[in-house]
C-alpha cells in the first residue's frame, strides 16, 4: 500500500479538539505507516473515541490537520470515508433487519460489485455464517460486534479504525479477529485500534502509543519494548494495567 504522498497511512499534526470549555485533545501528533497494526492505549475518558471520530470524519477538528491515505481531511472528507472501515462502540446496525439484510444494505451503499459473494467471504472469515438470517436486535453485544466488524470489512478498506474491538468478544472470537487483522497487515493494510485492555493490545500490536492528557505521550515498536517497564512507566498511573 502507498498513499501516493509519502509513507504514512495516517498522519496527524497539531490536532486540537474541545467540547465547550473542556479540552479533549491538545496539539496531538501521530504518524502511522502502511502495513502496521498500531494500538493506542488510554484510560476511559482519555479521548480515544474522540480521536477515532476525528479520523473517520464524524467530528471536525478545532485546529490541526489530518491526512488519511494521503488525503487531507480538510479538503476531502468524503474520499476518506471510502478508504476506511470503522468499528465503533455502537454496532451501527439496523436492529429490525437480519444480519444478511444489514450487510447487503451496506454492500450496496459501498457499491460492491457482487455483494452477496463478498458477504459470504467475510462471514466465513469471522466464523459467523450461522448468524446471517438472525435479526440483529436479537443478538448479544458480542455477536453484534462481530457483524459490525464484518460490515467494516465489506469494501476491503486499506485502513481499519477500531474502537475497543475486543469489547464483548469471547476468546474464540478474539482469536478470529486477531487472525484477520494479522492477515490484513501482512497485505500492507493498516489498522489503528484503541483499547484500555493492555493484555489484548500487547498481543496484537506492531506498535503501541499512549494517549494521555490530550496528546500522544509515547509511541514505539512493540518488538523492542520492555513490557514491564512500559506498563509501570506509561500505564500504571492511568490505572489501565491488567
């Protein structure tokens, strides 16, 4: 993968976001390369969800610039939406429709040439073929999360944004999601996920970052990380060590 404008799948410079008089993100800087799975750790309320909503164009920054796949958010947010898949806290599914109906709807919205074939591929990848005819509103939170991940994968986006994707998933589901993410990264795609679960994040990450006091206070490669020191130095004071 190449964004046509350098080596970054995601680049953020001088990002600020306030809600009224409450500053959430302050002068945040972040760069994420292609073919990387980057995990952003942060305590509840640290701004992780806000960061992903800014990257996915749901929020506008107050100051600063964001580039996604080389596309400046300030110039073409619509183009950014075409190259990302988003897994949020809420599943963003129609509760009165079956899982297959939901996925067909989103497949047509993404203008996927053969949506039914692609749906079967994604359902198989995540091991959830048996859910296709179930009404979404009857499913558990974890099952809905798996359908939401399937929805985010339908158009095969080069960049995945995932907000605590492990929430509600059992161990088997986590393993399937992990395998899917590893496969995508090996293909040169990029995943940026947030979590406050250190064990899950450490097991997945190529690279880790810490969001604290509205900014990225640390970013580094997982394979050269002293995990015990990282936990003590960067995470223990935020009470997100597991």
